[in-house]
C-alpha cells in the first residue's frame, strides 16, 4: 500500500507547505551537469565528488529505516571483493608481458571507481519515487544526450579545440604531464587519428575518448527517446526527434563500427518490443522511416565515410592480439586474475619492444584496453568476470517482462553492455548509466518499505 501523500493545507490555514524533497539532487547535478564538470577538468572524478553526499545519505538510511540492496547483489559484492583480492597479484609478472608493467595505482583507481558506482546504484535504488522521480532521472540523461550530440558537432567542426581546465592548474607537475591523467582532465573536442592514410577527427566531447563518446551516445539516445519522444508531447517530442536525427552525422564521423551495430541492435530491440505489444502498424511505419533514412544516407557524403571505414579496419589486428593476450592471461590465473592490465611484449606487427621509426605501431600494447570483457578477464580472471556478468544477466532476466517505457529503456541499457563489452571499456561513465538503469529496474518492482513510497502501487516506473 502506498504511503499517503502529505495533505496540502487550505489557503490561509497558516500551515507551511512541506518543501519539495531535495534528496535526489546529487544525481541531477552529476548527470545533467556533467558537461560543466568536464569543462572544469573533473570529468569522471565528478562521480567521486557526488559519491560523498550519496554515501552519507546511505549511511543515514542504514541507521534509520535500513538499507536495501537489489536482488542478486551478492554477485556484484563478490566482484568487488575479487577486485580487492586482485591487488595482491599486481606486483607479479605475467608471462609474455613487459616486466613491471602492472601499476598498483591504476588497479587501486579501478577498485575505487567500482565502489563509487556501487554507491550510485544503491543511492538511486534506495530513494523513493517522491524523493527522486524516475522522470527526473530520465530528464537528466536526456539533457546529457543533447550535450553529447552537441559535443559531436564540436568535434566535427572544431577538431582541434581544447583548453586548459581549472583543475589542471592545481595539479603537481608530475601529474599534470602524465599522459593518462591528461586525457582525463584536459578538455578536447576530438581525437585526431590516422585511419585512412590521413588525419581524421573523431568526436569525443564531453568524454575522454571517441569510443566512450560512441558508447555514451548509444546509451543516452535510448533515454532521449524514452523521456522526450515516447513520454513527451508537442514541440518537445519533435525537438527530440530532430536531435536524434542530427546525431547521425557525428555518429558516422566517429568511425565507431561497434556503435553503428549497437544502434541497429537498439532499433531491433525497439521493434521487437513494439511487436510484443501488438503495435504492428507502428513497427511498419518505423521500418519505412529507417529505410528512407538509409537511402538518404547512401546518397549523402556520409556514405563515403562509412565505405572508407569498412575498407580500413585499422585497429583490428591490434585488438585481436590484445584480446587473445587477455584470454591467455586469464587462463594462467583463472580465479583472481592479475589485478590490473599489463603491456604486451611486442605487438601484432612485431616482437619489437617498443615502437620504431619503421614500425610505429609495434610494441607494448596494453592488454585489456579493447573492451570491458577483456580488461575484466586479465584483472579478475574467469571467476571474477563471471560475477558482474551474472549480476547484470540476472537483472535482465528478472525484469524481462517490464512494459513501461522507462523500464524497457533501462532494460535495453543493461543489454547493450553485453554487446559493447567486446569493444569498449565501460568504466566509468557508460557503467554509471548502466548502474542507474539497474537501480531504476530494481526500484520499479520494489514493494513498500518504511520511509519509502510504494512505486509498484503507483504504476511502477514512470
């Protein structure tokens, strides 16, 4: 039974109206405000910042009404334990890798990131619909989608745009010049890469890498459609449709083939869900619209970009070698893995240790950086990899019958990880959106608990 709403006082009664709850504001500021944090140089460290008030709220709830966890959380908890245990393996050398290439700092950073995302998931899941309406979360993700599309155009038309973020001025010299940290804190619009034999600008703003941009735009378009197309109306709906259509240009120029397939899989999922609900005419109309869009795309200059990308696989050999090395490393330590990534002794092009003038792509490719599956395999072994995948698979299975737009959007968000994990590393932002989706699904089927609105009684996810 839903908790009774606080009655509004009659005019002139002299009883103050209860203020709107502000508990869920960290989620809104984190997601909708992410472009600001990126511009300040905080980027993914913004998750750490907002995890502090979220954790404080979770502690308060644990002491008062109790803390809830999603079904199957023990699998995710075991994964966190495995990440901590794996730190003991970091000092060890992995056969056929560069000695001493495993860094304890990077491994510890990864553990902290997983813990921060756990706090985010528990925070969203423990808040009631009144404290953090689902529509507010969807709105925040939709705003972030628009910012990502705008960042894509910035990367296309101003590919060398960059600036020194305020945070960079505060970093010590050694950290400020670290290449990896520079990628995290230095705002730039695009990655300039040689794929076709000449420099190509691949959009990435407001994210760290082009691949992360592709993964994020794929996830966030789901929420733009859910919040502003399916549940919107009038001008909002048409504006969202226009934004989704406008995303095609930066999506093509990102040259992310996995993204292209991921968007196609999302369309197939949407079509199957519509057929399941008996909306045959809608599916037919959307199929005609997609076919028309493909014909227009084929007649546009964007088609040449797609054909050139298909003719230039570029990183396929390096990815295949790195992925095979991840599997081999996991077979050597199948239970706990090696704690973190390592560097290959040689590469797919040569056994040379390090790049040379004749072979700039030779040597010391990072094992595991080609996808979330591969980085988890080398860091946590087969056993450690099974835990998070089982947790997410159980979440999908448990909520497979959800019918609300937000519920189906959340389900698709989780499902997409099982595609992108072969190509993109999900940590940090893509996995954050996935954890928010898990929390919405879990919260949507939760029964009433003390201090919590009964979401199920009010219609589930809205």
